[in-house]
C-alpha cells in the first residue's frame, strides 16, 4: 500500500479563518500560562533555597517542625506545578477539554501548501537582499538546529544534561561561525515524537532563504571533536548528507542503515520535495501505526512499533532510489553520527595516541547517545551508565574548549576544573598556539 508515490503524494490542508484565530488565541493563552508557571517555579526555588539556608546556618526563628511542614508544603506545590506543566493542559484553553482527534487516514498528510518554485523564488530574494549573503567568509551559511520537548524532563538530571548538550553545541557553532536555533515548541501536533523535526526544518528552510545548509542534530548528540569541520565542498553536487552505509541500505535493507540524529540538507526545491514525500507516514494515530507495520515488514531487523522518521526515510530512499539517491551523500569517512557505546570508554586512548581534527574513529566528530533518553523516564540502557558516559563525552569535548583559557577538567567524570598553565604577560602567544579556530582553519575538515 505504501510503496507507491501516488499513495503518499501530499495534499493541501485548509482551515477557516475562525479556526486560525481561535488557534492563535489559544496559543497566546498557553504561552502566558506556561510563562506564569515558570515564574512560579523560579519563586518556589527561591523559597526552597531560603529554607535550606535556615536549616543550615540557623537563620530565622522557625522551629524544626514548622520548617519541616513548610518544606513539605513547598515540595508539594512544586510537584503540583511541574505535573500541570507536563500534562500539557491549560485550564484557560477550551480546546484542552476536547478529546484528541487523529488525522484522517483517508487523506494524505502534508506539511504545508505545495511549493514548486522555491529555487527561483529564493534566487530572486537573495539578489534583492544582498545584506543576507548565502556565503560568509567564502563558506556556505550553515544553520544548526536542535531542540527538546516544551515541558521539563521527567527528572532534574535530564534538564541538566540538556543544558550541557546545548552548551556543547553553542561552543562548536561559536568556534566555526555556524548559526544555531534551539527549539522547544511543537509546530504541528500531528507530527509529535520522532517526527517533530520535519515541520520545524521545513519552516526554517522557508523562513531563512539566506541559509544554504540546514543541519539537524538530536539533543542527545554531542560534538566531541571541536576542531573538525564538515567538508562542505565535498557535497557540491548533493543536497543531503547523512551518516550511514550503502551496503546496509541497499543490500540488506537494514533499518539502521542511516541515522537521522545528525544530517544536513540543502535549502532547495529538492529538499522541499523530499520532505513532502517523507512526511505522510508521520501523523500520529492510525496513519503512523499502519505505516509502522509496513516499515517493519520491509526493513531488516526493525521491531514492531509505529513509524519513525528514520525508518521512513530509509524506506523512501530504497523504494524510490532513482528519484532521490543521486543527490544523497551517504557519509561514513568521519563520524557525523558516532554510536556512543564503542567510543566513550576509549577517550583516554584517543588522547594518548591521536589529536582533535580527525573526526573519525580515532577522534569522533559526534558522539550520539542513542537509546539513553536522559530526559525521559525510560531508556534502552541503565541510567547510571548513560549519565556517566554523557559526562565523559561532555568533558572530553569541553577540555578542547578550556585549553585556550589554560584549564581542563580534573577527570573525564568530574565537573571540576584545574589550571594547566600559568598566566602569561604575552597572552596573544597563547591565543595563536591554543585557539581552536586556528586549528580548524588549517585542517579545513581534512583527515590526517
């Protein structure tokens, strides 16, 4: 059923003006409600801090029983607000009382109106807006996109590692002149979960015509080679770059032949057409469930579960190979995606034998914590193992950044740092010697 193009040709969705206005008002109400909740959490955290200080240094005249009762009340109030936020319910939004409705499986889902002249329209726009060049310093403009769910993680440590993840990405982008977008909104309720990246990426592509390449990276993926650069010149004749293995893709039809946790696509008509062909398996509910059955039957080793974006892309590239693969570069000469289990315990060996700038198995460009889900309440691996490994990966990368400033972590599992060289009366000598930007400029993404 899902092997033909006609089945998944996108169709335009329409809505009434009243529905749009109602949706915008509801969105504003939700945003205000969540802002107030965040303020409440901040205030509560301040109260909790004061209570802790009272108990620690004897501040105030509260008795022990009174302090315990107040602490209990504060904890209950905090948990109540967090539960309200996580429920994604807004008492002021009438739509929240309505039963959930799924996309009609008899229709074909589309991310938006069909666009057919994007290349020409974008070219004209760039000519009319020279202040927004698509190339900067001789390099194509790249936008890195990542994000996390709108609500808090199921546990506080998950939010902590999300923060470390975005800090890691900001560091890499700052060093290499890449723009970054961090998203925390679901732009299309139909495309929740694995699929939420598609409407976001399409919207960014159309809203930023000055960007030549858009690069998606999952929140659980970390840069671990801060020197290596994407060799974009290598992809001049391609519109998509994704980590994978052609033999697994076409010979074995494996469901893990590619990884959509880190991939790039060009801002062009081809990419819009690919998204139009990719998205129809994504709407949650019966469409996604039925598509999952097709993908499990078609792809080797795939468990039985609803359709996910990675399996759907693999299916699309195999079943419509002649249409798409000429413009897809399946990359494995460096680790655009590096599975964490085989890497994190080898960092000390890498430090001893190799150096940043290689990007491959000797010093992986990206370490991706597939299956860990630090923000969720479940995962495929023990939580302790995942968190320790993520700490090692973060510190391994952070040491490369801190080196310019004369510091490094005391160990790969320690958040504490130590000085590794004294202050200098000639600081510019250290800049020339230790600044990653110099190394990146000289390596230009080449493998040593």
